[in-house]
C-alpha cells in the first residue's frame, strides 16, 4: 500500500489561450513545462518529482465554457518569497486578489488572478 505524501494529488489550471498561459507561468516561475497532447486535450505539466503532487495547465474542448475566477477550486503554488513572486506576476499582467498575509508559523500566503482569470494562491515560509 502506497503512503500518501500530500492531500493534493493533482491540479489542473484550465486555459482558454494555452500558449499565453504557458508563457505566463514559464516566465513568472522560471520553469519549463513538459507538453502532452492528444485529440481531446493539451497538457503543459508543471515540473514535479514522481510520487509527489503534480499538475498541469490544460486546454480542452470539454472546458470551453469554463468561466475562470473566484468560486473555483483554489490551489496554492509554493515559492521562495510570496511578495517577490507577486511583483513578477503583476509585471506579467497578473492581478493581485489578496495581499501578502501572515499565517503565523505556517508562513505567508497571497492570491492572484493569472492571465486566464484563474484565482491561484501562493505560499511560502518567507514573506
């Protein structure tokens, strides 16, 4: 029996403009996506270690009516500094939804809307 390392098994950030979303996240987080595509959908997979939580940007005809924004599932992406990451995100056209917030011994969080209008959280032990 495999032990669970995280309650978050996978996440998908729905996109309407797949290439714009890839460029946004690759630039903001200085990462490269592994791309997978079939007739049904396109995935740009965030870098991750096998056995740990992973996720992707996704574009699919099944999500063509997706309305991004608050009220959808919120995921939190880890960063080395929430405040520095927010500055990068805003420079790329993202929008802060809620500011740097101290959550005590558990670090800091903030929320932003990405280039697709998705509501995403940031978490770090550092402000």
